[in-house]
C-alpha cells in the first residue's frame, strides 16, 4: 500500500496552531515531527524507557495546554526542548524524593537499573559511560548529551538553555574532563 | 577538548545503547494525538502586520537620512570655517590680493577698483 508522506512546513503549522479549527491537526503534525528528537533528549536524562515515555507525554500535554503562550517569537523546537528539559528535571527530582535521594546528590541512582532494562542493549563500557554521565551536574549532563549525542550547535543550545555559548563550551569541556577522570578511576 | 572528545568517541561512538520497542514512535504519535484534551485556543493573526513588514525598510531609510544629515552638518561646519577665514582675509586685504582675478571676472570690483589694481601692478613691475 502506498503511503503519502506529508511534508512538514513549520511556518504553516505555527499559523494553524493559532486557529481553533486547525490547531489540533497541526499539533498532531508537531507531535509526529518532534517526538523522536525529544524522546532521545529525555531518554538520555531519565535513562529508563517507560520514564522517558511518561515525560514525553507530559511534555506534549504541557505544550498543547499552553499553546496560546507560544507566539512564534522563538523557534518551536526551542520552546519544545525547554519544556522537555523542565519536565525531565521535575521528573528526576520527584524520583529522587521517592528514592530518598538528596536533591544535592548526582543522578547516578538512575543508572542502577540499567543492567536489567530490557530497552538497553549496550555493553559494559556503554553502561559505564552512562554511569559517568550521570555523575555530572544537571546542566553539564544536558550540555554533554546535546553536544555529544545530538551534535547540537552551541548557538542552538544557548537559546534552549539560556546560557552564553562561552559558558556552554566551558561546561562541555568540564564534562569531558570529569568523564575522562571517571574512566581513569574505573579502568 | 577535541582530543578528549575523540578519545571518548573512539571508545564509545555516539550510540548510547538505548533502544525502543518496534513501531514505538508511530504508536506514540497516534496515542498522543488522541489523548490531547480540549483546550480553548485564542485566535491569533500570526501574519505580520504592515508595520512589521515595513519596519526594516523604514529603519534603513532612517539610517540613510541620518548619514545624509551628518554629512550636511559636516559640510556646513566646513563652509562656516572657510567663510570666517574669507571674512578675516578680506578684512586684512590678503583675500583681495590673492583673488584679484576672481573679483574682476565676477564683476565684484568696480571700474575704479580695477584701474587702481592695474596701476598698482604696473608700479610693482616698474619698481622691480
């Protein structure tokens, strides 16, 4: 059966999002276009697939219920990324509270279940890398994931995280150093 | 930093080892679209207004007008200086001596002035 692939036109979608009659269908296009990108960003933060699924749902629900606040001043992707990051951090903090982990502690506890995760098929070194990343402070984790895995430009990261490109480069550099030190200790 | 990055890249690559169930994103997109609650959407005209569309051109025009004004002011300032200089030269007689031909040609000097000037030139030549 032949399938028709609808091309995604962001300007047209934004226009449709602001009209009650077309908003729902337009948001459907937004979901289809951004679900994968946002999922991987969230997954690298919360590690577990089911958790990532929940956070992704919350991200789109929040975006949909506050669509009136999106005026098109920023890029739609930037706005969605911001929501996804906030939702991920909120989720991690809730999970920390449930697991009696101090908010000041790093997110290493998230990686503890990775061995038994059916949706993780990495080897021991990949698991160790996730452990190393989880020891980073939240901001450095975000910067590392965006830069290393998504190869995102510093300018785009700057818009999403509201930090100067210089500070982001420094953050990435520190993250690299810490990961290197982690492996020097664990090899 | 490049070295550290390439060391990590060589060792791990960009694959984190995370996977998703087959057809997850297609399912998710359908489920998500179906679970969106009813929300009230305020109709907004996102088409740019006339002002927004004309703004860059107006800014450009204002910039050129500003440059033109600055040039005018600068030229006026230079002209003021040369006029003042000319007034003082005329007052001291230097201007008449240096620009006698110009005065004569432009009709600023009377016949008497011309005769007096020619006499003084002849007297100067004779004295030499």
